[in-house]
C-alpha cells in the first residue's frame, strides 16, 4: 500500500494550503477529494460552456499573511480585485474560483473522485479507504466540515481524544442554495456585478457573471439566505427557481437559456467561541482544519491550513525523516 507522510482529506483552500506548505518542507503528501473538481466551496460549474461560481463569490484579505498571499496570486494573474474601495477590495479568481484552486494545487498529488469512507489508526499509522482503494499516512489531516468529520470518525469507530471530538461538535454551518441562470439578455442590476442584500432573505447575493467577467454571455448566480435554504432544502429545482426569481428586483420575465441549482448543506460556519486555528489530537496523529476555525470565510480556511501545516510539520520532524526531501531544501 502507498504510504505518505501526511494524508489530507479535502482539496479545498485549507487542504491545498496545508499540503503546499508540507510539500515545500519536503514531506510527501496526498490529497483525496470526493469532488470531480478541486477547491471545495471555491467552486465553479459550467453551463453551456459558461463558468458560474456557485460557492464563494469573492474573498477579502484582512490580515497581513493572507494579504501577502493574495498579492502573490494577483501578480501571478490567477486572482484580481473585483470590487470595493482600495484597501477594502473584494477579490475573485481569474476565470472562476476553482481555476484559482487548480493553479494553487499544481505540483500536488491530488486524487479526485475519491470519497473517503473509512479511516483507521493502528500501530502509529493511519489507513484511509476511499471508493477507489486504500492508502496509508503517518499523519492524517481532515479538512471536511466538522459535522462530516464527526460522521466519518464515528462510522469508522476511531478512538479520538474527547477534547478533539468536543471541539469538532462546536462547529456548525448554515445552509445555502445557489441558483445559476444563463440568460438571453443582461439584467444590468449593478455596476460592480454584485448586489448584497441587507435583509439576506430570501436572497443574500445576486451576481451578474458577465459583469464579474467570468462569462461571455449574460448570466446570474442567486444565493439564498440561510432561512430560505433551510425551508427549501428538499424543494425541486423548479420550485427553487420560482421562489428565488420571484424575489428578484426586476419587472417582467427572465429570458432563461440554462439553469443549475446547487444546495450547500455546509455553506457558512455559524459563530462560535473557539479561538484556535485548528484542532489536533497529536497523540493519535490526527488534525482537523478549515473554515471551522478562525474566520468563517476563505481567509480563515487559508490561515487554518497554514497553521495546521506548521503543527504537522513539527510533529513529523520529531518522528521521521521527510520522504521527498530534496538536497539543501531544509
Ligand atoms: C454559497 C457559499 C458562498 C460563500 N461565500 C463566501 C464569500 O463570499 N467569501 C468568503 O470568503 N467565503 C465564502 N464562503 C465560504 C468559503 O467558501 C469557505 O469558507 C472556504 O471555501 C472553506 O474552505 P475549506 O477548505 O475549509 O473547506 P471546503 O472548501 O469545504 O473543502 C473541504 C473539501 O473536503 C472534501 N470532502 C468532504 N468530505 C469528503 C470525503 N469523505 N472524502 C473526500 N473528500 C471530502 C470536499 O469535497 C471539499 O472539497 C461561501 C461558501 C458557500 C458555500
């Protein structure tokens, strides 16, 4: 069986950030993601060849570390300021959010379409089974939303320390429904291409994709508020379409040429009192990170990925020699 210094469950921004840092430190890392694409909630879907960001629409950079990272992305041409005053810009990926995730994961061993179904720890080594086989890791990093991490650990009957499980159980999420529409004509709702509703219900944001600059043809992404999502999570796409488009600030009919609906069970993390950047059970060599810690947004997930990587690197450095170390690298 293949064995890595660290197995990372999830190739969202937290998993990719952590993996980049561990690989740069010379360790062997494999990321497993159940999705067909990369990026998790950094998500883009195509309708008739047009790209729609249906997870995060934009990101902010408030702290020094993430601001410097975003500056690198901008210089590399994979992110750009979208709207907002200088110093308070909202950024987005060039060509779609998940293109940014793809660029960030160049050089990483990412295995897609691999849903991790079972994890087990024996004799100091983690085994991970997915729908496509099994792998081993000296360390295990979970970056899926905490409720999914709990389910996986319970199903696998893993014996983690109580503090680790208690911390996971504090992290909860709101739902969101994204409705993507390819249109025959522009709506012209806003100059920037985004309207953020103060009421947040039933619609939280409306993005005009051609104004945002990710589609050639007119399109919109309507993202619901959490109450709407809770009430309509089981509703059909047609019902979601009717209820959300009825609430649009337009008169007349929409000229719809294509439609897709994405229901997010774990969209935005609810507020909590945790102050840590990640969660660890170091004696069992398992960590959890992501937007469950720090800020409930992309910056928070990035910082969590950075910090958790430092912790895993220091644990690996005590216990083993990196398997991919290049001469002179460390
Ligand atoms: C609709 C929506 C709008 C948002 N808007 C914004 C915004 O405007 N600005 C902002 O900053 N943030 C926004 N966010 C939040 C932001 O997207 C997240 O905070 C961030 O992307 C979380 O990254 P992450 O790596 O922690 O988790 P994720 O991106 O969720 O990554 C976790 C990964 O784990 C994978 N996974 C889960 N279970 C398994 C399994 N069993 N096996 C294998 N893989 C698995 C998933 O496929 C996923 O790729 C939004 C989110 C949503 C959903």
